[in-house]
């Protein structure tokens, strides 16, 4: 049976690095389960090369990629020619598979292209924001309907039949939510306590909140967003957070 090629997902490196790597058996592709509930197996990343390494044996090379949200290595084991004209400082568009070895999640690139047009970066940012917004809307629909289903199977069927969502996506969202809850509760508690201690009357500075928390920025972002949606805190002005 011919296997269908997995479509690459345009994403941020933080979505890969901040997710959980899931190894599967047989021909099922491994993937990273992102915080949003997406299965990232074949991805497309636009980033800057900050480091390049070529082994003396000539049988291995890697580049470290930074897109402003996180870093990840792209490793090449056979087609080293892919990296011949790539240097630190170059902006590259990479399509590759998400892999893991010795607890390091990395990319095995299939296509790596140098990018020079700044408009390409603007377009990619808009594309990712649109996709993230669409994913969040679907995720919210799934979560809001949990109380209407007797079990996971019924909820999955409801989402696929009523909203045309893919079964795997619904299952992944439910899986990520189950794993996220304990950590989110701890993060929210820590963020609330920090906002209260750092607020001197005009609100807590968001940058100070991140640096003082000791938590990854994406966890602080998620906790703050959740508190804003709950109405527990508000933004008196851009860059400031206050408790109600």
C-alpha cells in the first residue's frame, strides 16, 4: 500500500522544542505533541543559522537554527552538499522531519533553501499567525464541547462529524490538555504571586515577570493568557499586567 506523504507544517521552533516527543512503532511517523495539541512530524521552519559544524570525517554536518523563539539543530548524515553554501548569519527555509536522539529533538532536513527577500519572512509570520489562530479556535471548540459528550470516543465523533475536524487532531488536543493541566496550575499560581509582588501600583512589567519567574516564556504567556481570559487579571496598558 502506498503511504501518503505527510504535509509539512509551517511552525515556530518553540512549538517543537516546547512540545513532547512521541515515538511510534512501525511505519507510523514519530512526532512532537505541541502545547496547542498539534502533531508536528514534518515541519517547515524559517530561521537564521547561528552556528555550523562539519565533522572531519565528512560524514556528518549540522547547523543550529534560531527563529527568535527558540533554537534547534538540523543534522545531515548523508547529503552534506545541502549545507555547502550555508554559513552562519544566513536565513534559511527548512523542510524536514522531527527526530530525537539522546533526549535532543532535532530536524533531519529534506530541503534547505537560503532566503534573501525580507518580504518572505513577513509572509511566513502572517501564515503562522493565521494557522495558530485557526488551531486555537478549533481547540476552543473541542474543550467547550467536552461536557456534551459521555466519553472521548463520543467527543471525537462529534468533532469529526459536526465540525469536520481530523480524528488525530481531536485526540491530540485532548491528550495535550490532560498533560498540560498540572503544569498550568503551578505556572498560574507562580505568575499570580509574582504579579502581586512586582506590582508597585501601576501594574507588573511583563518583561520583568518573565525574567523573575524562571519559567519558559511560552509557559508564562499561556498562564497570563489564561488569567486574562478568566478575568483574574487585566492589562492597564501594553506591557503591564495587574490583578483585579
